[in-house]
C-alpha cells in the first residue's frame, strides 16, 4: 500500500468520504464531488456537450516516484455519457493544489452532479522518468513508419 496524505480545503464538507476502493480487487478508488456550500443543494448541472470542473475539496501529497491517474467511471459513461476531457488526468507528486475533475457530458440530456456523488476513480501508479537523447537515425523495425491503423484489422 502506498500512503497518500490528504487535506480537505477549508470550505469542504468533512462528511464526504475520502477516496475509497469499493471491492477488494478494485484498481481504482472512487473520488467524490465535494461541492461548495452555495451549490450543494442544487448540484452542478452539466448541459449536453458542456464541460465543468467538478471540485473534490481535496489536496494530496503523493509520494515521489508516483502519480495519481484520474479516470472516468464506467457507469456514468454508459448511462449518462459523462466522461473526463483529459482521461486519464495526472496528478503529479509535487502538486499540492486542490484536485478538480474536468468532466464533459457527451450525452443528449443535461446531468446534475450531486454533492458527494462518485464522479471519477483514481489509480496510484509508479512513474518512470526518461532521458531524451537526440540521435541522427533510429533502428529499423518491421512496422517502420506505419501509423494509425497500419497494423491492420483482426478478423
């Protein structure tokens, strides 16, 4: 287990649960909306094809060498067309600001995010860093420069 330290923003509702795994085999922990007091009762409405930054009221200290990936929840995507604009989003280990989830409604009807609703899932992952070395040429491969769809379609 990787420890993630979490602080709530001063305005955040402390009764909203912290991220939590729903089953023993779950890779992602559910992340909940923590709406500001002035919109908690009404929720945050997202019109079709509109985007919204959904607040969580949480700040995280992620250990060096790790990231937290923010991913869509499959049920919201299937039932309502809600997904994340930048999926997966990345929370870097040196970021200490509030976590917000950039959601988009690809559905045909408006959707209202309710206070404490599970809106996304987070996955903690190790990060490998690379060096980027400029060279005059690259080694040859069977695929070569074949791009999108170049490897064909399986039958």
